C-alpha cells in the first residue's frame, strides 16, 4: 500500500493519478470530493496532519508514503513522521525544495524545509528527498492578466530559473515510491534549461498565437501584488528568493529527471502548450 498526501494539489494529484491504475493506493485529504484519482484499489481517508486519528487510519498498513506539506512554520512533517514510524511505514518520499542545498538561502520557507528534511533524516525511517526548482505552473498566476490584458507582469524579468514541469516531479516521485534503491537518495529536479520571465512570455505568445507584452514590476509593486495572495512573512520570503534568482542562484540545470526517467525533462514550451487553455 502506498499513501499519497497533497493529492488535490499540483504534484500530489499527478502522483496519485499515475499510481492509481496499478498500485494499492490510499489518499489522505481534508477534501475527499476534490480527489480525481481512480483505480481498482484506491481508498480515501478524510483527515489531515493535525488529526492524529485520521493519520493513524491513513498510515496503518502502508509501505511507502509521499509527503507534501505547505503550511509554512507548522510542524506537519513532524506529526506525519511520528505517526508513520508508529504505524510501521518503511519509506517516506518527501517533496522539499532546491533552495535547501543553497547556503545563501536563509528565508523563512527554506529554513522550514531544512528543518523538515532534518526531522525525516533523523527519524529512523527510510527516506528519499525530492528538491525541485520552481514549478513551471507558477506562471498560472499570470493567466488572468494574459487573458484580459495581454500582459505578463513579474519581478526581475531577465533573471534565469531552471524551472521544472510538475509532471516530471510527479514521475520522479512515483519512481522513488515504486523502485528499489531509492532509500537515502536526494534528487535535485530541474527543467532542461534556465529561462527568464521575459522568455516565458515570448513562449506563451507563440503558443497562444497572439502578441503579449512583458511589464517588469519594481520591488514595491511586486510586494503589493504578492500581499494580495499571501501573508506578509511568506511575501518577504518570496522576495528574498527572487533576489537570489536575480543573482543567478536558480539557473543550474540538474540531471536527475533524465537519469530517473530515462528521457529529457520537459521544456517550458511543452508545459505551455499543454496548458494553453488556462491563458486563452
């Protein structure tokens, strides 16, 4: 039995979809009505990380688990790890972040993920860490302005990011959950090339078949836009991350995706074409 958390989110949803046809699969979620994975051996447990009883029900009989947490500053990883150990889970595959390995990254989100990784490493459980670069799907935040104004607005339009298709991350997770020899391994996951927001705008323009313009935001404009979506502490962490990107910290292309999956990682153009309807 494999357990997937975050199965209504960007990566977990795809992990569950890929596993569902051929593996006994259990999904832990607060919103069972949003689960889309279907298969002959898929079960759903309503609950979450702060509900010990639901954690126990979800983890009992599980061999391996995919762990996704997103409440920055909360101890959801520790709660899950303690329950997994008590229930006899053997292997946890954790979705982390590429910034964890950068000694210059000291923002709130990165510090939180480092502590989560440490807790898993020291738990006594077998573990695999997935450290993706920024998701290509983050550009969906541009969709409304692209549809209504034909414009993309972003901070530092010429800074490079080797962003990754979440589908590649999901396939890497499935590999780690189902294949031997993944215990104790760390996989840095990136796309095939580093691209800028300005270049992504040009790709979207080509995919959509209509002109788009790029408008670079200043720091205060970017802060104001982010505050419409996130708490102030998260906004400051994201702005610090953007400065690291401007300095070149996110431009490295890693080889883990092709090494694990036996094919090249997907470029942004492929992701954009496959999600064109969101911007149309």
